[in-house]
C-alpha cells in the first residue's frame, strides 16, 4: 500500500494514524484482503474479486459503518499499511471492530496504536458504549495487541471456527469507555 500523496489523517499517534478510505488506494485495499494471512484470519476459503472490495469500501457502506485507512506515521509521507472498521449497532450503542494490516508492518506497535485510536473514535466521536471483536484463539499475536490496546477477554466460543484446517475456539473480547487507556486525542482536539 504505497502512495506518494500527503494523506489526510484524522487522528495521529506516535507510530500510527487514521484517515478516511481513499478511492485511489482501492487496489492496495484489495491486495491487503487477498493475503493468505488475511484469508486465514477471517476464515474465508477464497479470495474476493476487486469489485467486491469496491462495493464494500468505496460504493457501499452506511452511516453505521466507519472505515479507516491505517497509516505508518513514522515514514514521510505517512504510508498506508492497513484497514480498520467499526460496524456499529447504534440502537444498542456497540460496535464490532475489524482490522487487517500488511504483515511487513506487524510487530512495530502500529496495529496496537491504531486500535487505540479507533477506540478513541468509537467512544468520543461515535459515542459507543462497547466495542467488541472475535479473534481465532491461535492468533496469539493479535490477541496480545488487542489487550495492549485496551480490549479484555470475555470468553470463548468453542470449536466455532477454522484455522489451518483445524477446528479452533474464537476468543470474544471487548472494550468499554470507563477502561479506555487515554489520553483521548479526540478530546484534546476539541478542548
């Protein structure tokens, strides 16, 4: 996911930033979702056509979904390295968190900080009372990153998914505003 243009970044941390989805990055978003690690992580059995990615990210969506481009802000200009989404249930005040990143950028703290920034947005812009996710139990790297960002384990759904051809548990995690590990960049921007 490379682009020479200076990106519009809504929230900027030390290593990660969040900005809007960009049509000029459609091919990069599509490639991100076609990686073997993403296909396995989402337990899809096949790649999706680029038209599906366009329909989901560019043409589709609703007011109940917020999508972000994740940037590595340690590079100049900031480099797009992933996607994040909040699928909100506004009637209940909760949202599902979904994220994917280029594997070359794992282990740098970008995913953890981007997740923290999405939680800041969820709690202080979208006014969600709870953000939740499910992750496959063998994906311990992701679980550690989610925990560092402020998610807590709530339980497991036993033998409910597949990982590399084997039945595995899904770990259920959530985060709530009272436990948000600030400071809130959103609040700082408005004070």
